């Protein structure tokens, strides 16, 4: 290896928090044929002084290998691992057409079989990578035969499409931002890095109706993923189930089951758009008896410290499972407690906690017991309630001052008394809201905020539920004899300290645009809707309709 490249690698390792001495490696173009004749291109990284077959760390990526290689593959190669960085079908020189999610299982399994037939592979294969790179692992791991040796699916979800339509509401901003990225990436730009021109196009496209051709607005041409997203958002559409094929089964053994998975290591962030699904994945893995670990930090999707943590945990995880190194230290669940600047460790998720209910009350109060009366807002799709902050694909996200939203007449605000002591909320958060919407089609958005001593309100967790006659009643939406809907909403999980003297606040609104597509109130598919009508929503908070938020509290 050239001395300048070696020096650059050492600097990169220090920036990524990797301190073990680097080893030299060679890179070789490695093409892998698929059963249909398509060839997927890749680069194999191998320690220069290695003899004989070695395990392979497989990273399958749809993004530019010129950035993915130095960031994901080279740091592992400098730790002495043999790595194959492969471009997925239809991206950066690989044959075929890139249709996200459609070919990853078939292509991934074919790649595993090809690798095991190579003389430089000893038959053991591990996988790693985050976001879509994590999905490519989930697509194959339950079906690998023989099983993988280890996997590390970071900032991702076993079923990513569950995040496309959050409790029925299309996740518009994240979907169109990713459309813009993948639709333009081979014309320049770095994945997940904000691009001013692309951001301006995105803002304009989000406001236009109909949305069906928004991909052309942001990418200059149709993008298959976007068309799939807008055309298959309706209740009962089984497109995504058919695309994914059979989901990993929780109740059997052998290929296709969670029990077929190898040990799993995951990293995510409290402000990551996939964190709710990933925490459910972790719980399912442990319930199925799969050895699993997870680290959750105070990060937005793709934050530098999130990447650093992923790489550091990968090195320890792969060293243990591929080279017989020591088992990673500490408890399997490691969580950052926000606003306390400390890490917590637990043996399980969610950790043991007591529940605390805070109830919506009259006159914008938030208290310990049921309230009285009813509060009303009017949601107008022509002036949709905006979203500020939260778990997003790209900045700005995380915690942001909520004053512009809370000043609007279409947002109900309920605020509690100053807290007498610190309140540590750790685990999944839920809301039960009793509503009487004027229209059959409506959204209910709930957000929990932290109000400091100066009165500044900042978002902590939130959730949404789209109400549609085709999906109501349901286990999470029941209809009372008086016609009132009892709506249970899963908010994002968290580990957060509400400090003494701060106050809890709950917002209730009819949407959070453009994070979620506006509900036009007519039942028209969101991709083709060009009109809408406003509708009032009564939120009941009396003894018979106790609307509340349930918090898991430590101690």
C-alpha cells in the first residue's frame, strides 16, 4: 500500500475512534454472477500478508462505493478482516435495474452461495452495514443455509416498509428525500449529506399537488421507488408483502425463521427514523432466543458519532465471532439517557419500569387524573399543521423549539405543573386519545414535549394514527356506543430525563406536514389528491373518555 494511503487510513481510523494498529491490505475487483446472468460488481479487501482462506464480511450497498468503501469497508480491512463491498443490482456498475427491496433476497443469497465456493473464503460469512445496507442483511439472514456467522444491521428495520406508512400515515418527507438522493446519486453528491440545490427542490416538491410525479421534480426523472410508495399506500394493498416475500417467521425453526439468525449486534439513535421498529426487532430477536446486543445513542440517522459507534462495535463483534476474540463487554442493552448525559445498561428491552399516566384536562391542563369536557381543533389540508423536529432521514431534526407550532389554532396544547424531581422516562411511550372527528378520514398526531424554566417547549417523542373507515375499528381504534373513537397511538421509544422544575406538555393535532402526508379528508389516495376539505376533531377528556399519555418511568 502506498505510504500516503496508509497515512490517510490512519487519520481516518483516529477520526472514527479505531485505535488498534492498522494492517496493510489489497483490493481486487470481484464480480459475482447472478442466476439470471446479471453481474454484480464489487471490491474485495484482503489483508496483504494473509495466507489461505479467510472469513468474509459482506457489505451490500446501493450507494457510491467511492464513499462507501473508505467509510465502511476499508476500516474493517485495516483491522485484518476480509471484506467484500458489493454494489446492489442496477447501481454503480452492477447490471440490471435498481428497484429497491425487490431483488435483495435473491441476489444476496446468490452472493452467499458464490462466496462459499471461492477458495479464498473459509465458508464463514458475516454481514454489516446501516440503513439500506442493514435491510440487505435482513433480506437474506433468515434464509441463509448454512446460516451466517454474525450480522450487524444498524439504523434499519427488518421490515423497512413498516416505516413508510407510520400507523397508516405516509412518511412523506423521508420518502421523498430518499427518492431525491437515489434518483440523483449517480450524477454526483454524497448519500445522506445535505445538498442545497436538492434541498430547495425538495421543499418545492413537497408543497405541490398531486404528489404522484414529485420524483420528477426532485430527481429529474421517474424513480421506481417513489412510484411504488405513492401507488401502494392504501389499506389492504399487499404489494409490499409480495415484494418482501415471506416475512421471517417467529414460530418455527429452520430457514425463514428468526431462529435461523446468527448473533446480532445493532446500533441506532433515539432520533433515528427506524428506532421504533429496530427496538421491536431487538425484542423479537431476544424472544426467539437469538443472542443480540443493541446500543442506542442521542443521534439522528447517519450522524457521525452513530457511524463511529457502529464501526467500533463491529470490530469487537466480528473479532469475537470470526477470530475467537473476547466477548463484547457490558450488558446487551446500552442506552443513552438524554438530558442526563449518561449511559445506562440493562439486560432486556424494555427495562423494568413503572407506568405514569398524564391526563388531558380542561383549559389546556395536564394532570394526574381524568379531566372534564372537550377540546376541539380544525384541521385544514390547505394549511396543514407543520412538523418541527423529530426523527428524520436528514437534518434538521431532533429537538427543536415548538413555539411556532404551539401558537397555531389547529394544535391543542396541554401542560402540567413543574416537576418536583427528575423524571426518567425509559421505554416505549403510548397515548390513548378519545376523538370525535367530523370527517371519516382524519389523522391524530400526539407529541410529548419538555418545557424548561424559561417556557421553551422542545419535542421528545411523538406518533400518528391515520383514521380510515376501511381500517376502523381495529385493535388500536375502538368505537364506543356514543360513536367516540378510542385511538391508541404508539409514540417513539426514548430514554429521556425531564429535569426537576421542567413541565410535561402534550400536543394533539391533525397532522405533522411534511413529515407525514397531509390527510385531505376525502379518502382520495395521497399521491393523486388535488383537493381536500377541513374538518373539526373533538378531543374528549372526561371521566368516561380519559385521554392520556402513558410513560414508562425508572425508579
